[in-house]
C-alpha cells in the first residue's frame, strides 16, 4: 500500500506520472475514492492529508516504475505493508 503527500504544485507532476503508465490508479481518503488520472478527482481530495494510492495492475514492474517516477518528480511517498 502506498501513501503520497501532495501539495497543489505536485498535482500536475503526479498526473504526468499516472498518465505515462498503462494502468489505473485509485486514490482514496476518508472513504472517498477517485480516479488517479483525473485532475478534478485529485483536487477533490484534502491535499493537507496523506492519500492512499492503489495501482490497479498485477505487474510488479509497473508498480516499481510508478514509485521510481514519483521519486524522480520529488513527490513524497511511503510504502506500508497491508495487514
């Protein structure tokens, strides 16, 4: 499970990352779930709080590429093990 922290300036960087990968992204926070490739969806979330990201792909390569791309964009993330 991946959690990200975005500020307003990071939103376009995050959308650039998600648009380059051929899979879906679900962002969730406080019971709400939005499309991780949607500008309106991302902006509907509370950017002052951590956002849970689910990469909708069975490929570990895609998931690792996503994390590497976040790092290159300077977007803070934290990986937590599922319980």
